[in-house]
């Protein structure tokens, strides 16, 4: 090896070390004022209203964080301590072996949320929400989960703070990912399949279709109804789709900003086609990554593109209609303007459970509608093949949801190579796939073993 090559490698290793040693942000970033236009009003005309339901089941501090007074919101020190304890900040990994396999000059960075204890970025908000629930004297955390990553995070956050937890997991996902249930139960959580016979809403769905596979819409309905019936000790927590969750997840984009600066890697260089890429279900990992970059992405003098990767099983952003709708099916959440497949849409029981939403959040939809966010729908097998490529090149296995973002990045890198451009691509590796091996086996290996 030449001395110049060794110097270059040493310099890159030093910069990478600096990027991994950045401090935890001291504040969350409230990015809603940076949206190109104001969020459209919600519709909330049922009795009781969704606002009244929220006031009963959600901690008041979280409702206040939906519209904080300041753009920079201090992270309480007990929350910051927990975040450091679980391993924040997470690494920004340069995927050199993946770049080499693709034969691209693009510089691909993976923001590795898979290294957190539950294998998912979801823990960022679960820790914060559990803290505020405990501060209000709530005793039991109640929530829904699609693929199980949010449920695992709620169960762990509850255990860390001495709280109980009840989790409603989409029925088909519970069958596909049984080890996520084991994890939650080891932490003391009670896990319910959704649709659930433990709620009136679930009973009605199961009476009409005993084989209903469930969806995030059914699980949200089950969880909120259960919380309403539980009593004053209950705290209903959302894993995505609402502003306070997006606020907590801005740790993702804030850390990436600091890490790119430590690497002396500018992003948004004109003419290069740089991208921030994340999968999109409820929008929390996508908004957490891109929220702190919205001003830069909207700057006509920069070239920073935002890309959402969704599933062809629920292609709201690419094939849905821009219309009012709810995230749940029982009418317990407000109607928001977003890209939707309609309330009667039941997504097929694919393994990418975290992307099986029928209605997209108003924030993600507004970014899409205003042209600030691009979107692509990825078929499941193609996504998991991208995950296998990351495993073979970089040595770690990503969750099925995260592989959609990787597959989208591969497509961007391929187009850039054809155009003779070398962009910087930051991809949110939102979760680990080690508890999704059954899904990989069934889709890629033709095995149900």
C-alpha cells in the first residue's frame, strides 16, 4: 500500500471516529414552521371528539408538544440520560463495500438505528413518552404496533420506568414475528392480537371476519378503545403520525447534521443530486430524518432531495388519493388531509408490517403534495434482496421496512452512475432484521421453517 493511500485511510478513519463521538443533541427541533405551507385543518365532528379522547388518554405534556411555543424544545435531563444509556448518538456508517458492489461513485451513508437495544429507532420516542406519562402519575402504557418494533420499545421504556404496558399487535405480524412477542412478554408486557376480542371494536371486526389479518388501523382502534375503558392510570402512546413523535425523532436528523459536519461531508451540493432517504409508514423515521433539513431542502440554491420509500402493498404516496381520512377505523382519531387508500382498504399480509398503513399522515402528505418529497413504491422481494445485499457486503441485517429505503437508494445510485454523478446518499437504517429471519426465509428462500 502506498503512503498516500495509508494517509487517506487514516484520515477517513479519524473523521469517522469523530462522527461517532458527537454529543447527544440537547434539544429536539420543532420543524413544522419550516413546512412550505401550514398544515391543513383537521376535521373532528364525532361525539366524543377525537380531541376529547386525546385529552383523556394522552399525557398532557405530549399534547403540548404537538405545538410547542419555541422551535427548539429542551430534552429533559432524565430523558437525555436514558437516551445516552440506550446508545445514542447512533453511528453514521459509510457503506463502502455496498458502494463497491454497486460500482457507484455515490457515497452511501447508513444511519444505524438497528444498534439500539430494541433494534429500532422507535425507542427514541418511547423513552420520552414513557417519561412524561410517569411524570403525570400514569401507571400503564397502552399502544399499538405493526411489525412489533414500536411495541418492543414501549415495553422496554415501561420496564425502565417501572410502568406496566399493554400492546396491541397486528394479527398477521404476530404470526410472522413471534419472537417480538416473546421480547415484550419478557419485559412484563401483555400482548394482544389485533383485531382483539378484548375490545368492542375488535369483537365487531372478528364477528364479520374471524380471519381478519389486522392492520395498523385496527390496532390503533383497539389500543385507544382499551385505554378509554382502562381508567385514569392509562397512557395511550403513539408510535408515529403525530407531531410530538416527529419532534422526538428529530434526533435522527440533528445527529446526521453533526456527523456529516464532523466528516467534512457537505450535503446539498448543487448539481450533485444528494438525497435523504427513509421508508415511510406512519412517517416518524422519515420526518425525524428530514425535518431538521427542510430549510435546506427548500433552498433553491441547494440540491438536496427527500425521498420516501413505501411498500407496493400500501402505496398511499404513489397511488393514493389526497383526501381526508383517519389513521384508525373506529373513529377515535381526527380526520386529516393525506394520501389515502381509503378506510375500507385492507393491505395484504406482507412481511413489511410497519408500512401497511391505509392513510398517510398530514405532514408527510403535505411535503409530498407541495413537491418537496419524492416517493417510490418498492415490492417486498426487491426490498429484501436489497437487505440481503447489505448483509453480504456490510455484515448486518436490516428490518424489512428499512430495506425499502436501501432499495430506493440503490435505484438512485444506479441512475446517478448513468448520469456520471457522485451524490451523497444518507439512508435511514431504521431497524434490525434479526427478528425478521422468518420473513427473509419465506420470501427469499422459499422456506417457512
